[in-house]
């Protein structure tokens, strides 16, 4: 029986070809062009969406211009009602010339144009500086610490983050973050983003690797908004489960379900999910549940080395300055609040040193102190200065202003003795 023997030269050629093909596949997986969605807008404009108009005119252009002008009028009244918490009918009207000066842009969500009629669902962007003066509100918004955002989408039982250009990533790119109190750091999804910010990384609890990533992306904490898509059949109803997670441990801030009758409405469904998740994060920030993890902004190994060095220095100098290190999380809506908190803590007897490794103006800052005493003594000392210390971990406290004590009711005057 004849046997076909492959010469060594052909084997070498086949091995080389296989390596080239494998290398080409690896390169194409990293450099393919179907990745990356850049955020479209991160300005601080006020945004009002879902403004419906139905206007007729002598031609299509006139009807469309009239529809956009009507959207400005309705959008202003909707913005005023939302800011001041009043009904839409109670919102004042503005002349068209004033609206033209404060409107920054019109966003077309959906429109239908005929020869003499315009039907549309539009969004209106108002300049924050000019509109804020008319609304009677300041131009500054309380902001959180920079949050690295990794959107994860589950579809068909498989999760994806930045491996491919998903509809969930596109929804977060469309979201205008300027009006939100959350400082989102949104990666584009190109370069090394798919390798560093994948689904496995979003489940990693270790802080050492997270510190490196957060430093690389200029963030202080991480947010992982997730959506799980379930379709009844192609093109049919869609049920989406949204989950707002926070931190390396994936703490669930909120979870809700949205439905749509057709897959064609997926962009609107995901946009509404982004808006609801942003509201959940904003509520968590206001209640103090979105505070940054102290382990993400400081290295315990370095702190231990510094504490040992301080103890050795104290022993050499003969001074009794050794103490314990505590992490204090405090609300800092502005620079004055941070200065006041530092001065109050520094004035406590037994505080040997004070530093602020995590500064978040408009959010929650972390103050590190070296205190000569235990945690109970520090809590009592803070309480004596009107600060309530809530223990959230080992030598970690969340500081809040104590409620003012209610003064006791004045005693009724004693009745005068009757005249004899």
C-alpha cells in the first residue's frame, strides 16, 4: 500500500502559514473597525426631551420651522415646571426672541414631514448660563467624584462590554451628562479598552488592579450599568432588565424592568434605561450611598510603611506621637466645606497629622488622620463637635452633621399666692 509522505519543507511552510493566519486573526480582533462609540455631547446644557409637536404650514419648510419654534415654547415651560416643581400650566411664557437666545440646539428624536404638515418628537437644549438666570437657579451643579463607566449588555446569554459596538454603549454615548450630578468617565472603546475594561474586569473584587485602571483613566471609582435583553422572537417584544452597580464589589444601587412591543423601539427603550439609571445614581449620591471606596484611592501597603516610619521617627525623637490611622469620609459640596471639616478635625486633641488623599468637590472626600487613641475615643471627640461618626469599616467612618438638639420647653411660671 502506498503512503504519502509530507516533506519537512512543506511542514515548515504549513506551520509558518498557520502562525501568520493566527497572528492575523489576533491582530484583526484587536484592530477591527467595528469598535468605539465617542460620546456626542458632554456640555452642561439643560435638556428637555419628548416634546411632541404637530404644526401645519404653507409648505414643508415652513411647517418644520414652526414645529421647532413650538418645541422651544413648550420645552421652556416643561423645564421651568421641572426645576420649580410646579404644573406645566403654571409655567410662564417667554417671547420667541428670548427663547432664540437661550436655546442651544434642537434634537430630532422622531419626525414625519408631508407637503404642509410637520409631526415630530423633539428635544430642546438650553444654555445653562443664560437659562439659569431666567430660571432663578445657579449655574453650578453638585458633582460626584469621577466615575469610570463600563456598560455591560447581556444578549443571547453572552455578556459584552467594549468587545463590539453594542446598542447599550451607543445609548450611553447619546446620553448628555452635563445636566447630571454624576461625573461619568466614558471610555470610547478603542485601543486597549476592550482588553482592560471587559466583563471579567467588572467582576474583579481586587483593589490593586482597579487602582491602576482608575489612575490610567483619571477616575476615582467605578460604575457598571448593566442591561439584560430577552426577545420573544426576532423583531418581536423585548424585555430589558436594568441593573445599576457601583464599586468593585458590584453593589446594586437599583434594578428595574422595561418592556417594548417591538425590537424597532430598542433605542428609545435603552435611552429610557440610561435616564432611569442616572436618576438612581443621583439619588444615591444625595443620600450618601455613592461614596468612593477608600481602598481605591490609597495603597494600604504604602500607608503601613508611612505609619511605621512615623512610629520610628517618634521613637528616635523621644516624643510620644504614635497613633492609629483612620479614614474619614465627609461631604464636600464646595471648597469652604472641605476647609471647615479639616479645621474642625485638626483641632481635636490627639490628631497628629491630617491629609486628604481623595478630593471630590461636590461629592464625598476622604480625609486621612493619624490619631492618638482608639476608634471609640475619636467618635466621641467628633460628636462633641457636632459631627456624627458612622462606622463603615475597619478604622473608617462616614461623617455627618448631627441634628441640632431641640431646646426643652420652658417651665410654666408658678402661680402667685392668693391675697389674704
